[in-house]
C-alpha cells in the first residue's frame, strides 16, 4: 500500500514539474496594460470599434493604434478610465446612433410576391432581391433587431425598425447586417449641419431608376406647374411613364 502511495505521489510530482517547465517554455508575454484595458471595456464584443472583439480593441489601444474612446459601446467614464491607464487625455465626441432610412412598411409598399420563408432579411434577399418592389426599402423581417447586442431595436407596427436612442451605442451591428443598407449611423449634429446632403437630387427614385430619368428637371417642371413638360422629360428615356407611378412608394 505504501509503495502505491509513493508511486502515485512520484507520478504527480513528475507531472507537476513537467507542467511547470512547459508553462515556462510556452509562456506568452501579455502587456499588463492590455489586461487592464480589456477589464475596463464592457466585454460586448460587438465589433463596433472595428476590431475583432474587446481583446483586439484593448491590444490596439495599448499599442497606440486606436484612441482610448474607440469603444462605442462604453461611455465617457470608461474612456477616462482607459485614458488614465495610458496616462493620456481623451477628447469626447458626440456619439452616433442608428437611423433607419425607410418609412414605408411592407403593408404600404407594392410587392413582387408574398414571402413565406425564413424570417431573415438576408435570406429573403436571395429570392429575387426581396418581396418589395422598391429596391432600397426595408424587408421588415427583423434581422437588425435580433442582431443588436444591446436590445436597442424593435419592430414597429408597420414592420419597420424603431431605435431606442437611450440604448443605442452606435456599434454599427445593425448597419452591417442590413442587406438593403437602409440603416446608417449618424448624430443630431451631422443632420443639423447637413453633412449628408449634396447639390443634386438624391431621391430614391433617381438612385434606383434603370432608365436614368432626369429627376431634378422632372421635379422642377412639376413645381412650375408644367405637367406636360414633366411627362415629356420622363418620356425622353421611358416611353411608359405610368410605370413610375406604379412603383413609386409615395
């Protein structure tokens, strides 16, 4: 019996020494700052910072490749804590929030067919580009809602995404998963300063029109009351103007 105990003890001692030696041989140095920064981050791993999770973000911050406030899922207090770890100052900026750009639900829009399949917008897009005739309209299947790691999105009564601005962190997950790209990240200041406007008409009908109709001239003719002239502008490239009326979501 004693010999068995000694044998087992010897095996355990040898195994322990082997593990100790292996830990020394295969030891990987980790910067203590990276560990501290990762502990300060929320751990959401949302990817909104542009890095593969909070570990990648922490390594980039410690290496000086990213600013202390690169994490969009955390607030000013976390940014200040990370800045203190690095011994630098951080300048806070106005956070972006998600903003859906479609205002016509499936019930109000013209449809190519009635979709009855997987409740995922990306899957629906594989079937002739989705059920909606409008090529830039929300498909209303809630892929963005399920993808949001912070529960900031919900589907409204018209099957369009609704953003809870108090919960939205601007991580961009919803923007990335939307196959129609109707969700963008923006802030109140950007909208007020009109940073996203251009000198030319960017109406959905102009962007999606396969006939290349001169939409600005058409709208100008309508404003001037020259309705026949407006029709002639359409007929320059589209001999069947009624088509425009049938597919326009307005």
